[in-house]
């Protein structure tokens, strides 16, 4: 077989001697061609400051409160004490759509305000918040939706947090009802889901 020389960039070639099956030829640097190896699953090529790599089409995370969290300190007009219900760690940089809620309840008959927020503990940023007011009735609970679209620039921990003007309230894992109904519903009363959209 006759020898076929490698054609340089200057002469319109790639300067590559081989490219694996499924690989793509890209400009890895000025006037330098390189091969991006093939991958599996549903992925897309991304350009990150000139570096061409594969990226997942969609990245998602989820977490839920699996055991009730006691709010031991009451929030006042001068000080807020936030309690973490569920945490998603190591969320990579990107733009996300969050679907979240936190359910807080108490079994004491006291006028109460419940607070919730979707919070980035790494960047100290709040993306969504809300509150609900409860009359002086025992065994009541409120669910606060915490939906948002936000962008993070560094790997972060995202949490749902609750606070309450009455001490000993609970961030609930299950709905605040009879044990049979709560068991049937599962740990779905307080949770957070993130889907990377960009």
C-alpha cells in the first residue's frame, strides 16, 4: 500500500493520523485540530471558552425531607432562624428550573406565621420565598411553593429551608394527617427538584 502523508493545516488538512469511530474533528486551539471521542446516551457538544466537550442534554437533581425537622427557635421581627429541610449537594454551574415546596405544621393552638425559602448555601442567595399565616388552631400545617428559575456560576448546595414564629413547629416529611393517609402519601410534603435548562 502506498504511504499517504498527513496533510497539515496549512495545506487544508487536519494534521491528524487517525480519528476513532464516532469521533469528531474540532479546532481545539488556534490552527490545531483535535478529535473529540465519541460518547453514549443523549448528549450535545458544548463550547466552554473554546474547549469543545460533550454535555448531557438535561441534568436533574432531587431531594426530599425524609424525617420531620423540628424548628426549635422561633423567628421574631428582629431575628430569623432558618432550618434546612432537604439539601441537594454538588449542583454544577448552569441555569435551572426549580420545582419545590415546604410543608410546616404544629400541634399547638397559637397564631403562627410559617416561612419558606429556596436557598443556595454556597453563594448565600435566595431564589424563592413565601409565607403562610395560621390561626390559633392545633394540628394545622401550611404548604409553601418555592418555584424559580435561576443561574449559578459555581458548584453549589441548594436547600429548602423553613422558619416559624412558634417554636417546636415541624418541617414535615409527610402530610400532617392520620398515620394511614400520611403513610400512603409518602415523603412528599417537603421536597425540591432541579432541572438544568441551560
